[in-house]
């Protein structure tokens, strides 16, 4: 896929709201048919400061923050319980663009998680019951046996959301928009929450 060179980022051309600017770039990625444009790296740390990162899927963005869902008993769930802060990175390689987000994290309400879980494919719902995410298991057969047991358990009925599964919201304090530039003179514009409200936009050296 050939992507036309983009003009350099200018502060005056950026939306003063980083959420709206992110949604604009996400739409650009979708229109360019970037594969899985909602894929993002989620970085967390435990109480000892040990970092861990993995790819998760962005499942919503609004004025309150960035949403994703997982097993609360997974490694990332336990780390967010110990240290409710995280960093996100979304990279759209064909567009030579990246967005970084840093902020505190809060769990979504049970009602919000219920609504999202009800929209998931049935197989995904069953997996949420069957898989003890991040735990050591005997082998692949044990996982498939558990999935089959859960499938039989919920035959002929809706699959309820398990209490150990739900969503989180990353409430941004810093959002950085990066775009590749010629001669490695990349553009980096950082939005930072102002003490008086609103956002400050700062240009960073590449």
C-alpha cells in the first residue's frame, strides 16, 4: 500500500482536544485499511516497579479516556490493582504515525462491562469463563477440556459476564502525537493537562 507523504504537523492544525485528534487519526488509519488499527501496546508496572507490556485492543474512546477489557485476575489486572497507572502506544506503521498515552486507570462500572460483554461473540464469552488468564496450566488439552465443559454448562442459555472479567479506562494526563519526518526530523506534539484545566500543546525534539 502506497501512502502519500503528509505535511509536517503544525500546532495550529491540531485539534485542541487530544481525544478528538486521536479519533481523527484513527479514522485516517481505518480509511487507509491499516490492519487492526485498534491494536495498542499496554504497559503496566507492579508495586516493585517491574514493567510489563503486551498488545491489547482499544475498545472505545471518549472524552473520559481510552477503554480496554481483560481478565481482572490476569497479570495486567493484578498490576493495575497494585499500581493503577498505565501507558499506551498505538502505532500505524503504513501511515508513519504513533500515539502515546500516559495516565491513571480506573475500572469500568459493572453495567458498562456487562453491556460490552453481551456484544462479544459467543466463543469469546465462553473463553472468558474457561481460561484462567496468565496462570500456569497443565497443557493445551486441559484448556480445551475446560472450554468444552463451559460450553456444555451454558448450552441453550446466554453466557453471563464472569465477575473476574471487565473493562478499564485509561484517563489521559499526557498524549503525544508522533509523525515521521524527512531526515529523521520527526514531529512530536505533546498534549499535557494544565493545572487550570484544558490542555497545553508542546513540541518535542525528535
